[in-house]
C-alpha cells in the first residue's frame, strides 16, 4: 500500500510546517575524512558547502551546511551508507537550519570552518552544467585539467600511496593543454581518499599553474 508511512524517509515530501534543512548530520566518519577541509571537498562534489562543524565530544560526527536544500538532498542520497576506511558513513537531515560559528571564548575553534568565500566551490555559476555530471562514489575517478606534459606514470605516482590502482586511461579531450583521464582503484574507499587528498592539487607548468579536478566517474569502472 502506498501511503504517507510508505514514503521513503530519505526524501521527505512537502508537509505542513515542515522545511527540509540545508544542514546534514554526518556520523561514523573515518579519520581520513573527519576534518572540515576533507568534508568540504567530499560533500562539495554534490553542492557548495558553506560551513562544516566537527562535534567537540564526537570527533567522528559533523554538521555540514550546504548552500541549499537540493544540494543537501543530493549529498545525502549519494553518500549515506557509503563505506570509507572500513566505516559506513551515515547521513541524515539535521534539526538545525544553520551551523553556528563558535564564539571567541569557545574551545576547539578549528573544528568549525566557514567556506562561504572559498574559491574552490564547484557550482559557483548559476545553473552550472556540472550538476549534470554528479555521481555517487565508486572505485573510478574522473580526472580533468591535467597539464599536457604530465604522464600516466606521474599520475599513478600521485595516487598509488592511497590505494591499489587497477586501471588507468587517458580520455580524448578537445583541449590539448588540459587532458582528462579515468583512474580506477580496487574499492570505493580508496577513491574517496584519493579525491579528498588530491582534488585541486597544483601542477606547475611552463605557462603558470593548473589545478587537478577530480570527481566520481559515471561508469564506476573502466571498461576494458
């Protein structure tokens, strides 16, 4: 039977007096992603992150304020239940409508960070086409903005300390100065760590600097 009680709890429909929050409660975080900067990068795949607060007495739990409810829902649906570092991430809507910045007298000031003015937001442009290419975590990463002089071996060297790479392939690109590639790990956990650690990595080139862009691949694996 289809009634109110049968409705999926992860996608609450509009109800009288009910507002979907832009703030997410995220718990059971692995140590490698339990920091404001790491969560900014990971949740920033699904929408622009405004603030992140690691809870003082629960360092594996965080409040994450997204830019809007749509971004919050996209992050929740994509990341809830995903395993990272042998821990399953739990994502739910928070009862709070915003993440408060700490007072000057509060302990652990560095556990809360405001990213509103960060130049690293992926969706700064209105109606960004990037939203059409947002996918749930998988073992396969999509790399872009790679300088033309960077080789496969150099990219593998960057990522091999994070996990075992099972496949790699350059993609055809209409920009000769900016290459794209797919890189596949043995598991999703390694891919998450790779994205968090190396997204926006700086490459020095003959013409200046380029920054590596990383997202999760649509395919989830590289076809042979």
